[in-house]
């Protein structure tokens, strides 16, 4: 097929789960737009499971990318009513709803809100009563295999499926309800798909082809499986883990969709017709706040100024400094010019109410504390003059976004304040908002490691390299953490020993060679990778074989991860010997876990150790005796000393005060050096 022909065939994805389908959807919004462009498509829908958290971010990203955004949701419809919540009886069916216009958007958010407030039972559920009340302005698709119509077909009740489809068609109207066709290579698809096509042709209900996209590309299927395991507390080895049965739940190209539904190409064409009907746009940048009605018919501006000047005298006494008067007059002018008089009065109103009811109120924080007007009327209790606070940080004519006062109320009684605001200004003018958190980078590493069945020690050695900073991402961590970057260098040659290959995927690594006798994990089936199967009975351990292989290939530096700790102390000792063997072959060897780093100093060698995050510094004779040992920069220095196996003279040393490096050398006999992080934060560089 020619590229020109492909570009003329219309198709739009109408069933997409972004990262806001929590721990299920893996279509990152920013990357989704790149994928849509890559596929040559011009529009895309957002249909997260039961929520609309990501709609604004999705909308802005699509607009920025020049792609038409379609706002929607895959809602859960209660099998009876949203109020029925009986175990094993009241489940839900899926349904796709897309916004045609502002009316549709308002109706959809009303239903989704009611789903949480009234219908929540395992999932946020709506019901047919809500659909009857709020269907205007919406396009409806029959959804995936979990939809009411497909479920009836799977139950062998075609007539019930047909009746349900006709009910939805009659409710939403001609041209606003579609039979949704999907084919992900599942056994159920083979049963449902022909019946859906038959139903559509019998009833005249149009069809729409979709792919239940939970990730961007086919190769992302494993990543999405890991998300599901995190969600359900399972590991990838668990037989009862939740998982998709195929890897077809990705954002497919137009050609792939037309090929998949070649028997009904109109189902693909209809997706573009649906997209043409969906024309809702957000209206950003307009401030919408309720109106405060001043008492006794007084003008709001006059009432505000009265509160300010009376409060100024109350705060500073009868002889108010002229500078304070000038400051207040200036602020009143700015507030009036920018149209925020009403906003000041609303905040004053509920703060004043709380104080009148004996509800503790915070003194104010943030930039709002810089307003003498706020201080005068009692919104804040911090004197901006005394502390030289700047009003312009809170409000100035150059500020585009609306300012906000940060007000703290006693957590035991703050609901009383919320109830007051609802009563006075109307529940339809008041909203509570939440912040949307993300998985911290360290926790993400640990969660993925747990799901992959990796030893905690191996995972933690990587997680600990992520800096403890706000809004830290893995991408940012790789930029600022040299140690993490060293651990995860993309140009590293990776040899995975036995079950160690399982540890590579969550770190974004792919082993170049996998070797072992595979006594602790099944031999992987992997293309384009060298797999070396070793006999179970052999002289070399798997790690020793890998070390010799690395040496033979000419590598000059080897890092052994997962080679310390665990339940097999003999493996730890064996790996120490392997490390020394590498050193003797001219290969720098390092063994590391989450708390310690082990290196070697050979006879006649001097090595320097910058302090980094380590505190304790220990040296042991690896070959039973080391002579002519010098150690400088430590609290207990060694001068031409002898270390023997029978006496741990070099254990638990520390960096001397002011020292940022320890230098150690040995004239005869190899040393093993162990650097260890402190058990608790260290406040001094000396021993107590």
C-alpha cells in the first residue's frame, strides 16, 4: 500500500488510557502526542478509567502538539443502581463517553463526580438513571469486553445484548451511539466480534473500531504488566497475577487498524466522523469567583476600604505612621484596578467567621503575608511593615495569574468553615481541590524491583543513588548523580549471571550475555543475546566464569552488583576471591550493595578514596598478611604497619576532621578495602 493512500484513510483512537488510569494505563501524555504524530493521526481521545484527572493536561499537550483533543471517560455503570452495593451482585459494566460540546463536558463531570460521591463501590460507578439525566452533548461507545453489550454476548444472550444496544441508541439518539469493535487476539474477541458486527447490521447502529490502548508501543507491554503487579501487590513470577493475555493493547497505526478491521473498514472511517463531532474547548484565563454582598446595601469597594482603614488604626494605634497609610492607599488602588476587591472580601468573610466561632486560624503564610490590606482587615496576622515584606510578590499589575491567600484552619474544625462557605455562596460556587502526587523516583525503583523479584539489597544500591530532593525524577537523577550514572551507563557491557537477568529489565538495561546453570531461574528465551548454559557440576561458580569472560574480552573495569549480603555467606566470600582474581588479571573490580563498596589494593599499589557518602573505612589483608601498610587522611593513620588475618587492626576507621580523602598503600600483600555508609546521620567527623 502506498504512503499516499495510507494518509488519505481517516482514523482516530477513541479508547486511550493515560497514566491517570492509575497503575494501569502507561500512555504518558507527552509521549502520547509524539506517538499520534508518528502514526500520522490528527486527533486523539482521553478515556481514563472512571476519572477525568488528566483532562486539562491532556488538552494542553494536544493543543501544543497541533492535535485535536477529545475529552472523554471510560465510566463504570452499576449493574443495578449506583446505590446498590451488595457483594458479588453489584458489579459494573464499562462504557465510553465522549464530549461533543460544553454541555457534554458539564454532564460528564457531573456523572463522574456522582460516581465517586454516591456510587463508589470498589470503583466509581454511575448508573442508567444518571445517563438518562445527563446524556445530552455526549457520544457513547459500547466499550470493551467489559461493556454491557459484549458481556451479554459472552453470556450467550444475544437478544439481551441487542436490547441493551437499542436502549443506548434510543437514549443518546441516532448518530450518537456506536457499537465498539476491538480485536486484541483474545479468545473472547473471536466470540464477541462477529456477533457485534451482526448486531450492528441488524439494528443499523454504526460501528467504531478502537484499540483498548494502555501503552504506546507493542514493546511496552511488559512495562504495563509491571504496573499491574505494583497495583495488585504481585510479582511477575506469581501465577495468579493480573495481566493482559496479549501484547496488542497499544496505540496502533492507521494501517494496522484498517488491516485488523478489513472486513468493516467503515468502522475505522467512523472514528474520524466521531472526532469531527467532538468540539469542546476549555476556556482558560478567566477568573470566576462568587459575589460578596456588602451589608446594608453598601458598595463593595466602599465597604472594603472602610474595613481597611478601621483595621489599620486597630493594628497600629491612633497615630498611624504616614508610610503605613501610603502603603495601604497604594494597595487599595492596585486591588481595585485589578478587580480583586470581591476576592479580598470573600477571604475576609470566612476568616472572620472562623475567628468569631473560636476556630483557630493560622497567621498567614506565603506571599499574601506581604499585604498590609490583608493585615489590616484580619486575613493575616503578620505585620508586613515590621518584617519588610513586599506586596508586589502577592499582587501587581504585571502578574497574569490570580493570587491566592494561604489560610490554615484547625484540622478538627475546618469542616465548619467549609460548610459555612457552602451555605453562604452556594455549593455550586464552591469546590475542593486535591493535589495529584506521583511515585517518588526511589520508591518507583523499589516497587519495580519488588515486582521483578529482585533481592532488596540489589535494588536498594540503585535506589540510594537517587538524590533526596523534591520533584526528583529518574531522568534528573541520572543527570546529577554520578554514581547512579555510573551504575546505569548505557554503554556498559552487561553480563547477567543466572537469575541476575531478571534484575536488568527494571533498571532499563538489557544484558549482552546471560550465563549460568540456571538452577535459580529458568533459562530465558531471548533473541539476539548470547546465552551461555553452564553445567551444574563445575569448578567455576557462575560469577567466576563471568569474571574470566570479562577479562578475556579485554574489559579493564568490572562492577559486581548483587555480590554482597543475602543468605549465602559462602557466595559473598567466593565473590571476594573472584574480585581479587580480577585485580590480579589487571581488571579493576568493585563489589557494591546499598551500604558498602568493596575494592582491592594490590602489592606495591597506592589508591586514593574520596569521602563521598561513606563514613567508615576498613582495610583487611586479603592474603592473610600485608606488610608496609600506609594510611593517610583517616582518624587512625597507619605508618608502615603490618596487617594480619588474626587481628583486625584496620577495621572501622573514619575520615579525619577536615579530610576529604584517604590514601592507602601496601608494600607486600593485597588489601580488601570496605567503605560503609553510617548507620545514622553523623554530626562530627571525629570519634565521640
